[in-house]
C-alpha cells in the first residue's frame, strides 16, 4: 500500500482555499491513512498517526500579519466541491460519499475512499436498461446509508412501480443491492453495474485536477484498476454472468418470483488492504454507549448520534494500536488536529477517560525536545483567525490544553498510573508556558510581532491553575509560581483587555505589541467562561471579575451575537461580518457549547438556556449530525439554519459538543481521587426532565436524573463514590 502524502492545508483557512497546492512533507514524515484539508494553504498534519511539527526547530518563522498590516493580494478562490448536500458514511480510514440520488457518478467527491484515496468513483445500477427512480436517501448510522429507488418492470402493471431497488452503502467498502418484486408473475431482469475509478487522492479531487478514469481489467469475480501509486478491485457475490473490462461493466440475469427478492453484494478493496476495521466499532472502543431520555425526545437522538459520529471518527496510532484519538472531521480532515483532538476528548470525559488517555499518549510522543524556545511545545498548524487578526498557532492551544485535559481526566477517574506516566509531559508544557511568559504578564504569540490574543490568555490562565493543582497532587514543584502568575494575569487582564463603553463594555479580541486593542467582539470570547474544574467540584477562578462576566453573558444573550441557532463568530455590527465566514460570523458549534457550559457554571442560566435551545433546534434541522459550523443568519419562525458548503460533517468537536451540552444540564462535577461527585444542574430545566445513563466516573457506570424541579438524583454510581455537598 502506498500512503498518500501528508497534507499542506491549513485548519479552516477558507479564505486561502484557492491555493490547493501539492502537499508538503512535514518534520515527522507521512503515515498511512492521512488525508488532506484542501480548504487552505498553511502547513498542517492530519495523518491517522501522531502529527509532526508544523514549524520544525531551527526553521525561520513565516511572516506575521499584524492587525494593521495590509493583506496580501488575494488569489482567485477555487470552487471546492460542496459537501452540504452529500451523505457521508464514515468508518475511518474508510469513507463513502454520495448524493441523495444513490448512484455514484464519479462527479465531485462521490465515491468510496480508503486512507484519503478514492478507490471507487463510479457505481451506477441499471435494471432492464433503466436507472431506478430515486425515492429516498438517508443515513441509517454514521457508517452507512440507505438508498431506495423504484421502477415498473411489468408492461401491463399500470402506473404503480412493481420493483424496488434498495442499496445499503457502507463506509467499509461494501454495497448491497437488493431487488424486491411485487409483480404478479415471475420477472427476468437484466441488471448491470457500471464501475470506474481514478484512484485519485482527496486533495487532487477537491482541486478539480483528478485525471480520467483508469482502464479496468477482469479480476476474479469482478474488476480491477491499477496505477503507479497502487490499485483497487471490486468483487461481486454472486459472481456476474458477464464482466466487460473495456466498458467497466458487471452484468447479471436475475429471476425474481412474485413477491421475491435477490441481493448482490459488491466489495471494494484497496490493494494490500483488507476490509476497513473501524476503531469505534470494536469491543475496545474508549467511548461508553451512554443514553439520554427525557421530556424532550430530541436529547435521546442527539446523544446517540453524537456518540455514533465520534466512534466513526476514531483512529489508532499505527505505532501504538492501543492508543486511540479522534480525527478532526470528514471529509476534509480525516486525521489528527492536536488542539481539536484534545478539546473533543475533554468534552467527552463523561463517556470515560480512555479517549483522553489515548489522545494524551499520542500527543506526548510529539512533544518538542529542548533546548530552544519551543522546547516542551506540542506541534500544531496555524489557524486562520478571521479578518482582524493574523493566523493563530494551534500548537500553543494544544500545549496549554494538555495539562488541562490530564488534570480533568484525573478528576473523572483516569487511573493514577496513567496520570503519573503522562505527568512529565504536562510538566514540560507548563515549563514552556512559564519560560515563554518570562518576566512579562501575558503569553505572547509565537510569531514575532504577533498580537496578545484574548483566548490565548484564557487558555494559559486555565492551564496554570489546573496545572498547579495537578503538580501539588503529586508533590511536584512549581504550583505556587503558576498560581502567582495566574493572579497577576487576572489583575492585568481585567484592566488591559476590558474596553469600557456606555453599554457596559466588552473584552478586546487582542492587544497589539505597541499596546493598541483590537476591539472586535465575537464568539471566541466564550473561552473566557471556560475556567476548568478543580478539586471538590469547584470551578477555577476566571480572568474576568463578576461584573465583567455578567456583561459578557448579556452580550452573548443579545441579538448581535445569538443568531437563534447559536453564537455568531463575529457580532452582526462588527466590521467584516459575514454570516458564512468561518471566523467572522458563522456559528461554530464548539464555541457555542463552550459558552453554554461556561454561562451555566457562572449562574447565567437564561442566556445558557437560550443558546442551548438554539443549538438543539439546529441539530434537529441537521438530522442531529451537527456540522462544525453553519451560517449565522438570524433564526425565523419558519426558517432553518443554512449549511456551510465546506464544513466538515461529521466533526469531532461538534459531535463532542452534544455530550458536553447534555452533561452541562446535569451539572456533573466529579472528583474521583476524593471519591466524590457534585451535581449542579441547570435549575431552570430548559428541556424539562432529563436522565443520563451509562456515563462513566472512576471507570464505573454513572447515571443521573434531573427532575422538573431542577433537582438532580444519582441513580447509579461506583461503589464508594459519595455525593458531595
């Protein structure tokens, strides 16, 4: 098997989506199963294994774009194939991408994929020389879809169809085609399946530069294609009566008795690869099969679909098969994105700590050694930050998230041995934080001349407090210094980053090196509410004081930010607002979920409940498979959220957000080392009574019910786990 090269596309940099350049190999080399994100141009590492350093040690830093600098001349954007109307079956490293017509025509992104390469582009069925009329297409699970078509085969049967053609398409490379007859007499039907492929990689297909279909050869009970980079084959059961390589055609003569049926099965395989074995479908899946029930029936479907999508996005580290992590999303980002993998693992802690452990171990192996200013960092690509700021470094975000996830996973019951194994990596992350801050107050941008970002200070403050708590728990030095710096940061931030005005003020998005503020307000400020969990179920202090937090809640609850479907990435009155802009107006599910959890923790239930109901309504409109983002258009009584044509769906952080939202309603705050759990439910019960079963705390099942009066009751828990006051 020849793995596709690692991608060069940047995380979410849709403004640079025109530069669909050939992938650039990174510092750590490629791994099988990598797939690119052709939506941008910054280097990134999205293989199915651990990521490489996007900025190798000793390499010159790319030029920084300051808020006042003129933007470079834009190139004409390429028209990416739209994904919002496709059905995407996912069982990584396998994908099957279809339209609602059922036929795979080879146009756009259609086809079966394995490890980022299209192994079959075209699969068209004809019965008695005609294509069935499509009548229904729907996802039946994260990894499969069902297509139904009809036709009239009897010459005297009237207008009613008497043959139903059902196609069950699996991401593992299997398609079952079943014909059902309701004709009053036996039918003899010729069935033809026309097949073809280009064996192109996803980035090439997205850029519109894929070559023509390859010639086929007859192979066993099917057809085979090959090129310099590999090959693929389709086998059929039962074997076809005829196989025509020149036409790419398999043909059967089927006899259907009255009321009878017949099934054909196609198996698509890449050379050197067996059937796709999805990590999430294995008995060792790290995610608990939790369930939700309640007055609002949507909660059950949301949690079930979220877990299903998360399982479909699970990947193994090829060098360490016991370690699993989440791919960022399909179809563009079917590999590791460090910051998002950590964020999603953190949001799914109520489903167990196994995913957190695998993600932390995988990323620990990528930590940059010393000496040097990046010593202790986790590598990560640069991410576009919208029209008012230069791209940000997700490596910084990942480095700060590592000790946070480790500390909170310990509270949820991560085994002590695993915590101690990962503690040195967390210590090096915290050492990098203190060394990078130095004698200053704020954590600077890694690029020379870059701004001091609001959300970076929030991530750093949380890492310092939760990291100090973790160090103290294991008798390691450094906790006092981290707390002292965090206190100094709080004092300075509340003055330097708060912009007073007649409406009550707002946090600045950033400060430039010369002290100017970047005043534009958007959903990224939600990270100021995400303070993290300390011992005894207590949230850590936040960067904002009580008055500022109340004002932030008011802003998030106002019409400029709350679209009715979730938080806009940028307020409607801000310069550069674009309802489809991924950082300038679109609703990003992760940021809205973080805001809901933070507002609820801070006691602003009205605003939290409004955002929660908006996200749930959007989830229903998207059949509960939430995309990573969608347009920030204002909700109307008869409207529906507008999909973003380039959004990943499923998305790891969007699916994990469903878990976070429902856990927030119950207000679960565990402290497994102290054998306690506190419950602080949303007492206004915005969705009525809700019951969550099959969660995990301390490695054991945990179930909780929140009644209509806002009182939470534990119904199942580990032996010895006590309900805290």
